[in-house]
């Protein structure tokens, strides 16, 4: 009876709260809107269980962040209102009191999350629903997601919030508990799971269901549409564990909670800093010392001290308030320790996450800063704790006096409003400065544990105290002002979190202009080569703008600061109006600063530069296609020779280019006009021809020009086109400044140059984008069976290039080709390059203060028995040495020698296996940026600094070596052999380059190293990945190109031998010409079948022409010793093979495949690898089968496909430990 | 030094209670008592004077007379100036529990504009000694008793020798000895300051205040000097001891101003110009003034206002 009454009263009390209704409305709206706004890929339904699960998890995260008020209030209202002496003395048992309060809070919270589902249903079945994206209604989709995802989260979170709030006596503690849950479950769980790879622990820590969302990445569309989240496997244990935690927390509350007088300073209360309102409640715990006699009854005699009120006093008061504010936060347990612990952890665990594909990274400050300086708008970082703590402590500071009941004393002191406001903000700033100092500590600990001892303190100071601190302080002022203006603590927190959410997700709702997103900027980067480079000027301007806003906010907050009993809106406006007189100059100054800096930024981003958001860019591409697409097949001349004079001015970030194109009519009809595609919005200048021509279309906005020739260009005839380009940033745009030409590390690519004819590459690729812009439907890339697409050879055309690169003295300018001459003129240095063999129309110019490592490689004649002619046309088979040049940033010399070795070994191997390297030079150049990969152009490879920062272990995987070998292989695959731009092209470029590089690695570093490489690459199969995919021949993504393709080739090699596979590769090169039709994977498939014995054609089909999965299992494995001393092994196997299509449909295929059976000796302690007793291919069919073998020694382990050649998602059960049976 | 309150009205939007109706008072320096029942509007008036609330209508001015020249502060609109001479002890307040009395008082000293370290040390020590908190100055305020906290509040209010002292029901938490001491202190302070003391305890006023006002339901119903007010009631207060059951009948027949239970019977005071039958005359005290005022036996207070 009492129980129901307490429950009923509490429930109704909460029900009448504004904040409860806000939460209800928010989640209803969230569920409704998000499912109206979202567009889903791959044919998943809006109301599919997978979709609902995703948004349930998303909604739960939001609820955890902002929903703490309910449990906090239920647990502490009696103490906060100081009604507890009345309540605690009623004859109600502790269990009834706590239980009913908790259950009421739980009920409210459960209903709040239920409103999310109501919102979803309204979105699905309300007016205006997108019925075309809806599957059939299924009640279980809602029940399982609510019951197994949302509800357990609510139970555990409410229990923990309730516990922490009840035991500390402060409602706000539940908010802190929420943040801790989020950090623990979300960031802790994800880090433990993925960065540290403790998977079981990680998935148990995950309260909110993030691990399920990640796992769903691996679901096929059919899975997402039908599969329900059920309590099974690790998820069951997860739920049980959190229920256990919840029960434990509640039991702990029950035993620790006292229905009695509140005694200050028990350990629990200190965790969340101050006690509730201890100052107000008449506490009589200490003896009233002054009452023990010794009473002074003499008359009052107050010293009359001089008081003055002026700017000095203002400053001193500001500092005094700052000091006490800082002290309050610093003394609370969470204030400094949370960030400090996180910083220490981030530093100490650095070896666990500072690696790339298993290769440790060099802890240069540039690298370390990447984890320490997330943008304010980034939520995938553990430092998200800083904004959250800022919101929390801003609230605490604003409410400090009022919560202690001290406000009437302090508000009547002669302190100006701005002094109070500034003092507290300074206190908060000091806290943030301390946090940022911890970040720096994290970086230094990180470098120490990574055994890196070159501390660049100056860089830390700039990046952390210059950039990060500015962002955090801007944010702090925003939330501080929000708390002051809202003047209601919990709603203040909700608004602050809402505004933070806006900062985080503004770009996702289509707001991209940095002038609209508080504290944002176009981004910045720091690199060893470039420093902060051109990013710093726009950054400073944007920050100046936002600091002006912050100033304005501060003035407004000062005007509306509540310093009396009058909290009503009307009274506050009256007060503000009155105060305005004193703050008028400050206010108008702030307005002028905001308007001035905003105007300047707008002038830069929208007047000097065209402001284009994502939608604008799509629209431009659509317009380009609509307007000029019809010229796609217009007759056009071919570019055969390019001569360029490139003047780079690194310090001014500008370039002047003068160029001449030699164009030839290779067609059969006369050409009457020349079409040019230029960079949109930029255009080119001074276009002229060596024959009369006049412009017909000059569309610099979309980047298209048509020049009509007075006399048509006859077949076989050629003409010259001259043009000039001026590249110079005009101020800065919303995305900053283009970093092509920079002070050190310029990288100007041929993408800047005009292209002859219409560029089909600019088309919109996404099917939905095309339909919204009214373009004819086209698939993302042409089908493998699109015969017409094979005749498009534009990307395979080759040119000769001659270029003079001018740059400032002290820098080296680089272009493709041999360096003919270099000279100095004034303070400029010139370099003249020319190619000795044709290259793709894909090149770049570099300029930087490089160190150069030069080496040579001397080719031998092609290996004996190799009969096909040198495949590279236009080049004489040279036996001249090839010059290898590595241009690198002087500090980044760690990997230079292995680059040279890899380049030499690769050139030698590929020349021997596939044909001679055609060029006289092979260059590798570093440029600024974090990327770890390399990019290949003819005779030139460039890489970003991130590559230099890989630091392979002495005997570990040498990934830089492998990457280099891969890029060298592109000189054959991709740059010589250009496949048709259809599905599967990536297999002929990337898979073949990787497979070739694997052979170089095997030959130079050994087979063991190759296996290490393969096992690292195989890890990517374990990332949740949908099985639904097209066959490899129609490969359409990076995973298939870089992982699946090379694996398939490796497996085939294991079946038919290295030479046969390489034969097929050689045939591809032998048959290649840049003339139509260009080769596709179908040609390659035919070559593979040619070199493969008939018995294995099925295997080639399974690997390349179907998306095949095997399920291989050794169910029972026994062994017994025979009389003659040999051992008999009996294996009971089960096998199955299936194909999965693009939407996830499985089809069982009858199998009769040759698969390895292996038997291994038991591993002795001193032996590193197992001794192979038996390894031979057997024909394995679908279903169960038994295989009996005899081996000479005592076996330990045996089974099917022990080397994991075939794709089996559960490779662990392929082999089994043998069970010994009695000796015969 | 005079505080002039002119036609102050205040209505709370919640519940539309008119807390103050057209209050006009002139408060000279000295200890001034504001007497009234709970909810009469005392605290509202005090908070308005202490710059924490705004009146809907009316003006308040503080005339500061200094040897050379005087000036007038508009209390409603010149809050900063008021706060520079203000000492305020609210009816109810809290303190930071984890700070010692000495450091919090020092903090307040800075806020009150005593910025040099030396001055602060002197002032803080003097005030802590005056309020008998010197021995416990290092103790955290969270452990203070109600009386100690009240004395700490007094110390804060006294910081910087206020010329306008507003104390809202200060004696509630004090023991009798402390109360006397505190009232003496206020009285002394009143020698050259305006000290406004609100209370519902009649003795607080009768003992030390040179002037007083009685407020009820937002209106000043009587303003006087306590001694003169008592004088004025001479011969108008009559007493009778009756059975409790007879009370309703006596109420019908006489203007009862107060009743007290005394050992099973009821002592009734009535207000009357002539001697009622069966009543005896008693010398009036301030309590009788208060009850008479509450019972509405004073005519228009305007007539009683000092010239």
C-alpha cells in the first residue's frame, strides 16, 4: 500500500515536470524525423529490424546523455528540498522507499524510450510516409529491439544513476554517472574491443549496443531486413552482466543508504564534490566551540578600513572569484582526475593503438598530435569527455552560490556583474588549461613509452595551447552563457548538450558553412614538412570571428545574469534594459567585431571564392552532364604532346603555368571544333591555336569551352593549342586554402590542366543522386559485359611530356622525365625535364626542400625462354641503368633505405617476370599529409608523410617495403596495362599489383615474411563484412581489389604453381595495346583458365566467377599406432560450399573440390613451427566423409584445409587435435 | 543618512499576491524595527532594499549625508552604489561546507572591496573575534551549528562598515545571550547608519529600536516610536480572565486584541476607550501595540506619520 502510494506519487510528480515532457517530445520527434530524413543503402527497409536496432542504439546514447534528470531527481529530491526529515521519519521502510522511487524513475525512463518507438511508428505509418522503402509490418521488430536493446540499457543506466545520486545526495551526480557510463561503455568498450582487440571483454562492456551496430556492418541486406536482435551468444552474457551490475548497484544502495540525518563528508558524497545543501541544514555535529565560555561581551569595535571601488578592485575581485571557482572544481574528485587518468591511459596504451596494419608508428609529435587534437565537432574520440565535463562544471559554477544558499549574501556584495561573470569563466578556463596540460602530458608519456625522445615542446604548445585550448575555451564560454541565460540547471544542461549536438552533427543536416557552426573553422593540419602551412590564416580569421561572438555572448549573459530573486522573464528583460546603459559600448563593440569579422570571412568564402556546399557541387556536376553530355561522342583530337612552363611561387602559394598541347586527329572524320573541360569556377586564360579559331562556348562556371576551327582539322592533321593558367588562392574559402602550392611540399597535379573533350568522370554516380537531378539512370560503373565501354580508351592514351619547373632557390622542383638541365636566374631555380617514353596523361609537379637519396638499378636481359616481345611500345628496350631517386623530408629518413632496396628488388623482379621497365628514372617523392599509402604515376611515386612514420619492428612485418613493391608494380599494372573502365578493373590494377608485390616480398624477405603479410591481410576478413557481394570478376570495392583478389591469386598459385599464374599475367601484358577494346577481367579469366588444368577449372570458377564460401570442418580426428610403428589417422569431415549473391541470397553448390588434408606432429617446446607429416590434396565432396591416412610419426593435429586457402568464415574448426586410441 | 521609501508596491505574478501595497516609510539613522506576522511582506521589502528584488512601483532613495556634501542614491536603479554601502543578513542562507570560516570571510572581504591583504587580515580577525568565531576560524563551515552560521552571516554583513544595514529576522537562530549581544551591536551600528531590522518577535523591537513600523498584508498599519506608542495606549487596554468556553461570547461583545492561555483559564486583552464591564486595566506593552495594530485599532497611519 505504502509502496504503491510512493510509486504513484513519484510517477505523477515526474509526469508533471516540464523536463519529462521535453524528453518525451524530444524522443518522439527524434524517432519521427530521423526516419523521415534518412536514406538507406542497399535496399534495406526503413522498418527493417536492423534499421530500428540502429536507431534504438542511437536514441539510447542520446537518452543516456540527457536523461539522467529523472533518476537523479527521484533519488535526491527529498534531500535537495530538505524535506527529508519529514519523509524519513514516516513509518516507511527503506526498501519500500527506495524501491518505489527507483521503480517510478525506471517507469518514466522506460516510457521515454518507448516514445522513440512511437515516433518511429508515426514516421512509418503517419501521413506522408515513404511507403516505397517499407517492408511488411512486423511486431517482433519493435519488441525485440525494445526488449533486448533499449530496456536493459534503461534498467542498468537508471540503476546506476539512481545509486550514484542517492548515495551522493546530489541529483547532478546522475548526469556524471551517465557520462561515465558513456565513456566506459562507448569509448572504453570500443577501444578495448577494436584498438586493444580484447574482444570478449569489449563486447561485455558495451551497454548501449554499439558492438551490435558494428556487427551489423557484416549483415547482408536480407539479414538487415529480417534478422532480429535476440538474446543469444555474447549478447545474452552482456545483458546478464549488466542486469547483475544493476542489481548489485541497487543492493549497494539499499545497504548504504540511511533514512536518517545526513552527515556531511562521508566518502561517497565526496566523489561528486560538494554535498547537497549542507550549509543550509542546521547541522549540529561539531561542538559549538565558541560557546564554551570565554565570551567576549565588550562593545563592538569594528576597524574602519578603507574600501575603494575602481578597476583595481574589479581586477582583484575577478582573480579572487577565479581562484575559488578553480579551487571548487579542482577539489572535486572528478574535476581533474578523470582527464588525468584518461591522459595517462592514452599515453601508456600508445603501443596498442599507434600502429597501422600491424606496423608500429614512429611517435613523432606530428603523429602523436593526431590522437590529442580532435576537432570540437568530432565525437569519435575519448576527449569528448572534455566538452561534457565543461558543460557539467559550467553548470556547477553558475549555480554554485544558489545551490549553497549563499547567493543572497554574495549577490549583495559590491561586485560588478561582469566581474562575477568573468571571474567564474576564468576559473573554468584555468581548469581547461589544466586539462590541456594533461593532454600534453599524454603526448609525452606516449613518446616515452614508444621510446621516442625528440620532444618538440614548441609544436605541442602551438597545437594544444594555441589551437585546442582556443576551441575548448570558446565552447566553455558558449555553454557557460547558455547556463546563465537558461537559468534552470537541468534545462540548461539539455540545451547545452543540444547545442553541442548541433556542433557535432551540423554537417549531417546539410549545414556546412563554418560561419554558422559555433567555434568551427576550415580545419588545420600540422606536418613536419609544412608546419601549420596555409591552414593557419583562415583558422585565425574564423577564430577571431568566433571570439567576437563569444564576447557578444558574454555581454548578453552579463545583461541577463540573474542576481536577485527575480528570475522571471519580464524582470530579467527589465534588468537587462537597465544594465544595458553600462554595457552599451561593449555590446556595440562586440556587434561591430562580429559583423566586421563575419563580413570579412563572408567576403572571402562567398565573394572572392564561390561558396559551394555538397548539394551545390552535385548540382554543378548534374548541370555539366545535362548541358555538355551530348558532346561525349563528338569527334575530338588526341593529345600527344604536352609542353609546360610551370612557375611555382611557394611563399606566395601561387603558380603560373604556360602550356602547349599538340593535338592530332586520329579519327576518320574532320574535326571542326575543339572542346575543353577546365576546373569549374577557375578556368584558364589566353587560349589560342596555331590556326584560326574562335570561341563558341566559354562556360567557366561549369568549366567547359568550345572553340570552333575556321578550317576543320583533317584526319592525320595536327594543331597546337596554347594556354595560360594562374593559380593563386583568393583569400580563403569555407574549406580553407587549396594546398597545391605551399611553402614547402608543393604538389601540383595534372588535374589542374585542361582536358580535351567532355569529361565523363564528372558524372553523378549515385543512382539516387542521378534520379533527384533528373539524369538518365546509369549504374555506378559500367557493367563488365558493357561492350561499348571497352572501346573507351581515353584514360589509356599516352603523351610525351616536357616541362620546365621554376621554383624558389633552395627547393628542388620535380616533374616526370629525365632532368635535361638546371639553372638559376635571380632568386629562382629552374629544372627542365623531358620524358624518354610516353606516359599517361597523369602527372604532377613537386617542389620542396628535399633531401635526395640516389641509387641505380642495372637491368639484366629478360630471362631465358621468355619469348614475348618487350610489351611497352614506343620505348627501346634499354639496358641503360635506371636512376632511382628518393626525395624526402630530411627528418624523415628512417624508411629511405628500405624504399631503395624495395624499388631495386621490384624493378629487377618485374622486369624479369613481366618485361622491362621503360623509363630512365624512377622517382619517389614525399609530400605533406598524414596518409600512409603511396600513389603511383608514370615513373613517379608520391607518398604522404604518414608513410615515413611507419616504424617496422626489426623482425616484424615490413609494410613500407611491401607498399613500395606494390607501387612499383603499378608501372606494369595500371600505368602500362590500362584495363577498360568497367567492373573488375580494380582486380587488373590493384590485385595484380599486390599479388606481384607478394612475389617480390617472398623472393627478397622470404616465404615466412609472406605468410606474415598474408595473416595480417586476412585480419580484414574478420572485420564484420557483409557476405553479399558480386563475384571477383565484377569487383567493385577496395576490399575486393586489395584483399580478395590477391588472395584468390595466391590460392590459385598454391594449386597450379607460381609460373603458371605468372604466365597468365604475362599473356595479359603480351596481348595488350592501348587501342580498343581494352582488356577486362573476362580476358584475364580466360588466360587463367588457359594455364589451369581442366580438373581445377571449377576452382578457378569458384575463386573468380562466383562469390563462393566454404564451410569445412573436421568433426572427429583419431589416431592409433600400427604394428609396424607407423600411425593411422582417421578423419571424419564435413564440407559444404555455397555462393552468396549481391543481396545475400545463399545457394548451396555441390562440391567435389581438391582440398588439402594436413597432418602435423605435436609441437615441441623448442620448435617454432609444427612439423608437417602429411600434406596432400584430396577430393572432398559435399557432406560427411571419412579419410584414413598413414603417417610415419606420432601426429598431433590434423584436418581439412589447414593453411586456410579457401574462404571459410569459421576457419577455427578446419583442423582438430587428434584423439589417441589404444596401440594395436 | 536617511532611507526614504515612497509608494512601493509589489505583486507576485505567481498567485497574484500583492506582497506590498503602497508602502511609504522614512527611516532615519538608528535601529529601526519592522514588525509583522509571517507573510506580511517584511522579507519582500527587505529584499527590495537589499537590491535583490524590484518593486513594481515606487521609489527608494538613500540620502547620504557626509560632512562636506550629501548625495542621494536611487536604490532601485543604482544597485552598484547601494551595494557599496550595504550590509545584508538574509533570513535564510547557506555556506560552502568545505571552506573554513576564515577563508570564506576573506573571500567576502575582497568582494566587499577590501582588497589589500593587510586590511583584510585586520578586518577578518576583528570580525571573527567580535562574533566569537575566532577560535573556530579554521573549522570547515559544514560543521558549524546554526548559531555559529548565523554569527558568520553577521560577520559578512558587517564587512566594510555598512551605512545601510538590512537584517531580516536575525535573532531566530540565536540563543538569548547572543541575541542580546547582536541587538546591542546593531544598536551601536545605528549611531551613524540606517539599520533596518525585521522581526516577528516583539521584544526585539521593544528593547532597542528607536522607531518601528508594523506591517500586515503588505501594508504599513502603524509607524511609531515604541515608547510613544506604548504611552499612547495607556488606559485603552483591559484585561479579563475567563473560562475558555466563554470566549466566543466575549468575542461578540468586545474588541479582543489577544488571548492567552494561562493555567487552564484564558486571559483576554481588549482595546477600548472606556472601561468595559468586568475588565481590569493593565499597563500596555509593545505587544499590546502590535496586537492593537493587527486588530485594526489604529486609524489612518498617515495621521500618525512624524512630521
